[in-house]
């Protein structure tokens, strides 16, 4: 996959089949667009092109930034693009000046002039340009004028729920990782640096890796215990994670969220390593227990439940 950080360099793409968007999460709706792009590109002996933006427009325009969270990082997004068969990614730097570009000028100046699309493919609710005034009808009109085809991919429904990044964020915010995973088409994950904690988990037989997660990727806001998987030195391990404030231990300030992961059947030092953790299902809410012994007994039950969940989700 070729990554193009300046859209002017995208002139030599052959029979470009283009889509445009931020694609947070690269969920099943996005994947349906990519699948259709691949089919169309094969028909015209062309290449697929994702045009995306960095930083995210909402970061630059300060829209809802007090609660702004992302399903995946830019790096993870690019990996997903490649995994789903995209040939080229054009990354347009998003600035306040760029945000003022009218919708039709954006298509003319950044897509038609620089990429020369054979086809533009968008989702069922796609809007673009200044104040999101551009839509599929505008693309149709521009396509008729400039000689490219337009294709709109219908909404993807899972259990009668239309797939969208907003719905996935809401599921994750409330801790419903199973529902989020169904819309993503793969398990939600977080990646963080393992930092030192107070090591109380070791004293009760449940050592944990405490993850330092950038705030914009701390999607799960509902404290709880989750069945997870992680990968260490190329080997996959079952695990369980606690998100919250550890009320039994009482060492966290109100609202000071952490993610700590107990990796099953693993011995070794993880401090300073970067750990990726996939969330499979929620086990229970976070609870304040009457002492460490009661917490230890519950953790034994949690581990058995996590193992059962993970054995059924292979």
C-alpha cells in the first residue's frame, strides 16, 4: 500500500477508484465500501484510493473536544486500510483554512485535478466539504460534468442496527464491547505502554500490567471487568482486564481511570513494553469489595468466566 502525504503526488494513479472520509474504526460499513471499490477497480484494471484527513477534523475545529475519543489511532487505521486491500492512501492535512473549502471546490481541486478518478464510491450518508454541504447528488452532478462514475454503498445492518462509528463509540463508552465488535467486524483493541503500579495484584496472585493509554483513545468509560486477549512476543494469551478506579484498593482519585490486564499463564516482565489488548466481552461491573480476600475470591470467578467466554469465541 502506498501512503501519499501530499495529494499533488497522486497524479499517477491508474484508473483511480476513490473514496473519501475519516474512517474511524474501519468498521463493517467502511469495509463494504472497500470491497465494492476493489470489485470496481478490478473491472477497470485500476487502483483503489482512500482520501482521508489528519488530524481529525473535529480536533482542528474543536467540535465536541471535551468528549472527543477515537476508536483507533492513525497508525492502526492505516494498517486496517492495507488489511482490507487498499492500494493507495492520500492523507490531506486538515487545517482551519482547508475546512473553509466549499464542497464542489474540494472535489474539483483535490480529487478531480490531482487524482483523476474513474469512480468515486461513498457510503449511504456521506457528506463532505465546508459545513458538510457536499453529498451524493453533488457527486453525481460533478461526475456527469467531469466524466467519472459515482457509486453509493447502502447502509450495512447488523441485528437491525445500521453500522456507524458513532454507534460503535456509544457502545464502547458504555462498556458494551460485544455489540461494538459486531459492528466493527473484529475485536476492539487498545494499545498502551506498560507502566509500574503498586503491585498489589501480585500479592493476591493476580499480577497486572497497567496500561498508559492516551486520553483520546480511552473509549471505555463504564468501569468493569472484561474478557480479553493479548499478544506477547508473537504468542497470543487469554487475559482479563479491569477498567476503572480500583475502589477496593482505593488508590485512584475519582475519575482517574486505568486499564490493568491480568495475562493468563504468563510469567515475565512487561514493564516498558507496548501491549495491545483485544476486548472480547464484558464480565461484570467494577465493585468495591470488603477487603483484598473478597476481591481475590471474585477474581478467581472472573478468570474462570473469562476463560469460558474466550473458549467460545475462537
